[in-house]
């Protein structure tokens, strides 16, 4: 019965990972630029099983980002932007550039433009910094203006192919994907794109995944009882 226990454990582990992903989607419904993640499953035969075995295990082999548009909220804030079409803003991280659709831009005490606490990079390749006390504006072309003078432009990019989560509301090219500069892309000013997961969808998915997790745990308990029964029968002979 060990194969049956292994199959149940693999299923439970896969559903636990799915539940973590759904919980993250639910928690980030109101996070600007957040894209829901969905795990991909793969079935396989346990090690040593024959090709005709009826015990097929399941595992999560990857997690992809759902790039559907999120809810648009109008704020009228001149530093709130939505990248045009499928474009991303570029931010600096400790691991290098990353890409985000979190267009809630603010100015830190040093005068740098930030998104989600990270420095926003300009078309120049450098972090965008405004003079002390200045009130910058962002145009629909992505230009950062101070008193009518462009100090830089938002560095815009698209991700072709597979898109992968690399951090909170941060994305990069997944296997087979590529980041492509998009200098002609602009932004919508005075609006924010919120997370693209809904509470209803996430709740329904969570209920389904929880039921499947419980089914896997029940299967494990059933196989354990069968193992115990087989041992008792063996001892009685």
C-alpha cells in the first residue's frame, strides 16, 4: 500500500501549494499591478511503478502569472499611472531590474521616484530623481516633468512569452520568455490598475482546492488502515 500513500501525499502537497497560491491572490486583490498566479500540475507514475499501474501521482511543476487586466480605479493623482497595453515599468532590485504594473508612484525623501518601495528607472537607465521640493508630473508619453522640463522618461518594457513572478507585484521573463524595451509605450495618468483576482473567484477556487486536499488526506488514512490490517493478518498466520 506504500504506493497509494505516496500518491496521496503527492496530491496533498500539490493542493497545499495551490492553496498557498490562491491565498496570495486573495490577499492582493487591492494591490496595484498584482497579477494572479496559477500553478500548473503534472501527473506521473511513482518510482518503480509499472506502465499499467493505476496509481498516478500529481505534482506542481510551475506557477504562471495570469496577465489579464485588473480593475481600473480613477484617482486623479498626477503620479498614479497605468502602463499602456501590456507594458511594464522598470524598477531596481537587489537582483537587477524587475518589471511591474504597480503605477502608484511616490517620491522618497531623497527625491527619487519609487514604486512599491523600489527605485523606478528612467529611459536613461538610471533611477529618476527630482530636485528637492519639486512637484513632478507624468505625461501620457511617460515623461517625468518638473516645471515644464523633462528630467527623464519612464523606462517601459514588454515581456514576450512566459511571464514569471519574481517578487510582490514584480515580474520577469520566465523560461522561454524575453524582456523587450518598449520606448514608444505611454501611460494613462490619474488611474491605477488593481489586482486581477476577484474575491469570488479566489473563494470558489479555495473551496475546490481545500476539498481536494481533504480527499487526498482521507486517501492517505485509508491506505494506512489497509497497511495496518495487512500486518495484523500476517501476524495471525
